[in-house]
């Protein structure tokens, strides 16, 4: 991987700044005559569920703080400055002029955010093109409008520098190349939604994208609908007794990755009216268990929610013959979130499921309490064929 150290990116004003107006600037416009007494953010996002970021508004800029930009990372602060306004003096903060005109995305989970805001036109780079499922994003890739810059899990810094994006958005990981890009003047903004422990908290990162694109009103409308629909489905399942027992997770290289009781996945299952033997564990990540530990507590459970894209139960047996011992394999009630797969193997669940917890929850309720969702067609999950 090569880094062109001689290339220095200069901050530029967005072309086409409009003439002074009594109305605040809209997406795509800059401030042409700055007024220190004027509020350039007539619509302001409020954060209700997310814990890993905060937004503070001043008259001509926002302060975005990502508390944990990657696991165990220190907080990072970004000044999202309305373009054309004078830069504030905030020590240690990355300055990003907004609304942005181009974005390099480090995770496919960013694409639904742009799609929901109607701003896929801003997408100019993706880390791995083969993972992309969204049809409009794929069309941009195939038309040569989007650069792949992270193939084989290696960031090509030269490609990014040549592309001159307004922002590189991370996938919530720490890579050495990000420091190199910052050194050339390219803003790198962390998106660590996956460190949120609640479904609505993850979905609320839509408001971070909107802070960059200037679409706060649209983000508020979209998120309110998702929140309302999620809570309505959860209310359906709240009073169901008994709660359905499920077995989540699957074996990977001899280890069963089981969602801990304080995790995102556990919250979804609880809200779906389901439970499992490890639902009471206090951790927020995953528990690493042996097959024997899982079988002892969950071998008789009749519903298995796997994360492997098996087509048939024969695939489950081939993956590990011990799967035959699980009651769910006998009943055939094995479900996988791999219903929609892109032409090169990308999974829509991993791309869009984070931003649409209302649809994921609806799928889960339909699986564990089908009487509550008559006639419902799942979005992400499919039953593994016998």
C-alpha cells in the first residue's frame, strides 16, 4: 500500500454558493455572507436512544462527539461547520465542512443511511464493492462513479487521496491508514453504531449521517417512523406468555458465539417475546461456549436462529455432525438471516438490518409467535430447507 505524502489536500468552498437570503442555507449551499447572529441550523436533531454519540449545536456549526470510535478507543470530536462560516477554535477537533458533497464508506451499513435520506448520490467510495447489496449503490459502482478502496481488508490510501472525498467514514475500527489520511487533510469520521447495545440506538446513527449531509428534518421523520413501528411490534409481543424459547448463534471453529444478556441481539429477542438460557447474563458482547455447554442447556429448544447462510439442514450437519443432536434440527425450525443476498454474496441483513430494527423485530416475532403476525412475509430471515 502506497501513501503519497506529497499530496496535500486544501479545504475548498462548495461551488455554486447562493446569494444572501433571509432563509437559512439548504443542503448543497454555503454561507455567502456570514451573520454571527443567525442560526444556520433551523432543524436540530435530538438523540434519544444512542449512547455512543452526541450532537451539540451552535449557530454555525455542530459538535459531534463519538464516545468510543472503536473498541476501547478514546472519544473523538468533530466540528461540522456550515461551509462558508468562519472556523471555530476547538482544540483537537476534526473540522468537516457541511453539507458534504462526497463520502467514502468503510461499511455497507452506511449505505441504507444514505438511501433513507435520498443521498446515495454522495457515495463516491466503498471499502469492498462485492459486499454491496443496495441496487442503486451497485449501479453507481458499475457505472464507475464509486471507487473501491479497501479490497482484501487493506485500505489503499493513494486511491483515497486521489479521490479527495469530503469525508471518509469508518466502520468503527481503528486502522493505521486513517492516521495517514488525516495527515493529508482528509477528514476521517468514526461510525461505531455496532457498539450500541440497543436496536434503536444503532438505528439512530442515521442522525450522524444527516448531520453531515444537512438532512436533519428527513432523518427525524425516518427515524420516528422506525421507532414507532418497532415499538408497536414490541408491544404486540410484550404480553405473550409463555415466552418462546430459542437457541441463537452457531459454532465457529469449535466455539459457539452466544449473545450475552445485555447485547443488541438479546434486546431484539426480548422485545420479540423470546428468551434463551443465557438471557440473564450481564455482559453486552458475546459469550464463547463449547457445543457441550450449549447442548446441556439448549439442546431441547425447538427454534434455532443461526447466523450461517445454510441452504439446507444437510449443510448444518456437514458443518458439524453434532448439530444433528439439536431438537431444532429435528423439528426443522431453523432460521437464517440470509433471505436476500447480493450478486456477489453480500447479505442484506448485515447491510440494512442495523438501520431497520423494526423489520428485524417483525421477522423475529413472526418466527417465534406466528399467531401475532398472520400473513407476514419476512424481510431478512428464511427457514432453512430440510
